[in-house]
C-alpha cells in the first residue's frame, strides 16, 4: 500500500503536515468522507470549505482539498489527519491517485466458457470473461471484455478498451422500408463498428453496426450502462454519454459532448463539440458547439429555464 509521501510525490504538490513523520503514514484505502477512518484517503471539493467542520466525527489520514480550503492545525490533529494536499481539482486528483495505487488490473486471459471465432484477431494481454461471444472481430491490446459481452462479426476494438458485462457490439441497426404491399423490408446492415482506443462501454449497452459505413466511437469516449447507439452514429473523442440515453441513427456527437441520463437525440443530427444535453432532453434539432439544451423538445437551457420561471410565476 502507498504512503502519504508517495501520494504527495505522485501529485507533485506540497502538503500541509500535521505529523512529523507524515510521509511514512500508510494509506490503506480511499474512502468517502462519511466513512473515513485511520488509514484512509478522502477528498473535499467545496471551495473555501472548513476542513475540520466538514470532517465531523470522521478521521482520515490524508485529505485532498481545494486550494481555498480552510485548515487549522489543532483541528487537523484532533481528527488524526496527518496531512492535507491542496490541488486545483480535488475530485480529479483523487481519481488519478485511486487509479494509480488502488485499482487492480484485470488478469489477462480467456475464460473457458467464452466462445471465440477461429478467425477473430485477439491482441496481447486481453481479458475475455465468462460466456462472452466474439465473432470475426478484432480486439486490441490490453482490452477487457467482461462476462456475457457479444461482439459480432466486423467489429474492430482498439487498445485499452473496457466493455462491461452483457454489452452488445455490432448487432444490426434498425433500418426498414415499406414495400408496395405495406410490409416492412429490411435495409441490409452491412457496415461495421469501430471502437477506438481507451473507450469504455457500460453494462447492457448496445452499439449497432452501420448500414453501409461504420458506426464509430472515438478515442477516450465513455458510455454508461443501458445506452443505445444506433447505426452510423459517430461518438466524438472524449464524449460522455450517461445511462439510458438513446442516440438515433446517423447522428454525429462532436468532441467532448455531454449527454445526460435518459436523453434522446433524434436521427441525422449534429451535436457540436463541447455541447451539453441535459437529462431527459429530447433533441430534434442540431445543437451548436459549446451550448446546452434542455427539455422536450429541447431548446437553449437558459431560455428553457426563463420560460419555466414565467410559467411558475403565472401559476402562483
């Protein structure tokens, strides 16, 4: 387990010490503030927070805090705090420390119950879980495929990708025309799916194959559980899609987009880089770069809230 000194060195920051030998204190685990005890690491993110007051009855060994946090030495010692590290973004710093020191990598290997096509290409140090099914696909180095995942033919997965349990990659997209008799006729879904490096795909999520060209999830995008990504969608680099969202066919999400829980983005739209789609929004028009939309049907967030206030005032 790391010491407080090792964590401080990793962060590259100076600390306020409340014990002469603070560098040698072992940090056994990260913790939430409410459950913190001796040997734990916690973070506080509220600017200007009074740390002793925030701790209440808890007693962590090391705290990552905002630059503006208020610290009083006697209060820290009474809580058993060995040191406080001040950073610009405590939540981010905490995440990097936990990832570096406390998370265990998946053990490479293929579970005996996994079914893998003889023509599949599997990279180095890949982990494939129980009852996963891999078709004629390509999987890059250091990728983790959890139990029950289905990867269809024609899917290309990059390096360091994490696919959580029961996700489906490369199922047919939903495309039909009606014949002269009114009956639905399936439009062939002969494209593929490309999952670039460092992507995460949540449990139960489905990413459909393209109709003619590929559906693509770009580098470092993160997709939550139970999300549907339809055929020919492009999910931009670093974009975040929260649980239960639906991205309809041929829509393009730019770089660094946020799509909130249960939002629905209609087909053939462009959501510009840096844009934000609020939870539950139903998006039927393009969203300009750097803007935020809210509501059903979605409109500019500020206009939506102003209209909501006007309606509330009229009611009461």
